[in-house]
């Protein structure tokens, strides 16, 4: 399985709205209803990706701190569940409860939200400011399941600290690297 990297999006660009079901509660959640007073972290992920699984415990732990600081957190899975049943809403719910996410885990059945965000891989992280504009899009840290480095979350934490401190977005945006989103038509939708 080849690793896929994220696409650059300019800071300040307005994030696309969405309305998706939370696999744990069944509630329909919108970006606006989930926005945090200081920012919002949108994570495209899935259950089976080894890149996600490598950072998941640290990501869930860090997310609790971000939420306490006023940044809401939401995860979205957009994978084709016909070909990847381990990413089904039922299995998503199991993982969210097992890992005690503490944040919504939404299912993007049409894959329209992933396409609107230009999400390319799992994990793919989008830190939005309080006005729901892109502040940072990039990696959690330099660790992954192949280099065996322990997850630290340092790259995302640097961006969060800049946002909370009223600073500028990180000039050195490091793309996320992970498994490609499993598109229903098996075609990468961005023409690259």
C-alpha cells in the first residue's frame, strides 16, 4: 500500500460546511454546531489505517487537552465501506467507544465532505480558527508505523499553540502522510 501525502491549502481559506451523522450518538452534526470557541480540529481518519493506529492513543489524549483549551475536535471517516468493511459505521462506533474518543466520529457515506476538504489520506488534519478558516493543514508529527518513532504530536501542537496564542499559522507546513482515502470509484478525485 503506497503512502499518500496531503495537498496544500492556503491558510485563511474558509472551510467547507458539512452535516454528517455521528456513529456513536446517531445525531446529525454540522461543522457550525461543532465549532469551538477558539478553533476546531477536523481529522480525516479511519479504523484500519496503520498510520492512524500508530498515533491514535496520543491523538485521543492530546484531543482532550485541546478541547479543554477551547478547540473542538471531530473525526470523519470517508472510506468505501463495501471494499473496507472494517471502516463501517458499526466498527467506527466500536473503536470510538473502545478508545473513549470524547469527540464525535462522523461517517461521510457519499465522500462529498472528503472531496470538499481535498482530504487525501488518513490521517489528514485540518486546524480551523474560530471563524472556521484553515489555520494549519498537516501532519500530527514525524512518527509513523514504518519509522517506529513514538508519537509526540509536536507538529500539530505547535500549530495549536500558535492559534491559541494569536500567532500566525506555521510557515513550515509539513504534509500529513498516510493511507489514501478509499474512494468508491478507486480514482483519486483531485486530478493530480
